[in-house]
C-alpha cells in the first residue's frame, strides 16, 4: 500500500479504475458513479496534473483489508444481496457476484488503497489528496451508505502500525453532511484518535450509539447556510487543533453539503465549499500538521467541478504546491 513517489509526481491520488460501472445500474443511485474521473479530467484540462504526475495507488487486497475488517465481513461481500444493501441499489442483488466485484467493489478497493497511501504521502509531502475515498459509514464489521470498506479506519490504523515512530495521534475532521458513524464506531474508545464531526442531525444515519465516539460533535439543522456553517467550522477546528495537537489530520471533505443536494439537505453555496476547504487547509498547514484529504459524499452532477475548483484554489493560495521539475 505504501510506496514513494517520483520528484515530478504530485500527492494527488487517482486512477481510472476508481469509477464504478455495472451495466448502467449505477444510474439507479443518486451518486455520480464517475465523479472521480470527472474531477481528474477537470484538473487535467487546467494543466495542474496529468497521467505522468498523478499518483496511481494499488488495490487494497484482502491481506490489507484484514487489518481492520474481519474475514467474516470480507466473505459476506461475496454475496450480491449483501452488497446491494450496502450500495443501496436493490437490483444489484440479482447480478452475479463476479460482475459486482468487478464493477463496484474493485473500484472501491482501489479508492481504499488511495486513502491508505494518502496518509503516508501526507507525512512525506505535508499534504495529500485522494480524489476518491471517504467511506465514513463503513466500520470494521458493517458496510452501509454506499461504503463497503472502512478506508478512513484503515488509513489511520496503517499509520499507527507502520509509522508509529512519527504518528502518535490522529485527528479526523469529518465535514461530510452525514454523520461519520463508521470510523466513530471503530475508534470509540481510542484516545489516540480525535474526531470532529459537523453534520446535519436531521438525516441518515441517526446513529446515536456511534455519536458517543465523537470528540467534538457539532450537529446542524437542515438548510444551514454559509455564514453559520463556516463560523462553526473555523471555531471548532481551531479549538480542536489547539486542544489535541495531532500528528496528522484526515480531512473528509464531503460536498453533499451543497445547496440542492437532496440527501445532504444543507444550503452551502459552491463558494462556501471552496472557502471551507481553504479554511481547513489554512488552519492545519499553518500549525505545521500534515493533512490527507478524501472527497467523500457529493450527490449532484456538478460537484466534480466544485472539487476541482477547490483544489486549484488551494494551489493558488499556496496551501498545496506542485513539485519542482528538475531538468
């Protein structure tokens, strides 16, 4: 899962295998199943990244997934009925599991590999952005909400396992519209992990038991707008960073907070999302803390444009940097 990148490469993590496809059935879900490819295409058109400078992760195979998941859970994914419930696409239960593995689970394993790698590259470069990942509803023994693998838990546990000399404490900043109940269950009693979760309390998953694992819990009302939202993000993130002083921040940067997203039910503008990402990177990087960003949820077709624009804004504001090309 871990490897070094070349001098000309960016810690922007993506490969074409991220994109989900199963005979058009992905269109039955409101999620843009090719969002990640659309983000990369836009970044490529801007000449910020290309096929040579992007970092292509390896697939998270069963051997690596077992650091968090049980064999029983991994084996359960060999049943299309179980996967259909996780993906929230009922007709998928009628599809032979071979095609489910190839069209849905394999892309998710590549994205999970990207998240694990993002943790390592953030330590090396100061920042990393996985254009996929952020499956925050999946815990060690249960997938749900389109999240079949616990990539955030894996990212953190890999750091504790293989980078224990430099990573003693990790903060998860979950700003997806939904409560991140998966990683909250996995780290409920782990004092080395601090979870800041700002989410819409009126929507899925309503996991009150998992909420006990949140270190700083900021529930929002539906249709919260930019000013209130950004004020809360700045205040609570700044306070949490000073209180906990992590060695790395995992930033789950969901765009389902966008106004009009019928699953997120918040009212944050495109500009508000871009300002949010800038704010998070500014606070974390000014504290000299490495940050690994995952793109997580976002259910409107134009969220890819917002994500790409936000990444370019981070570069324009010198919060991320391109490598120096050596001749």
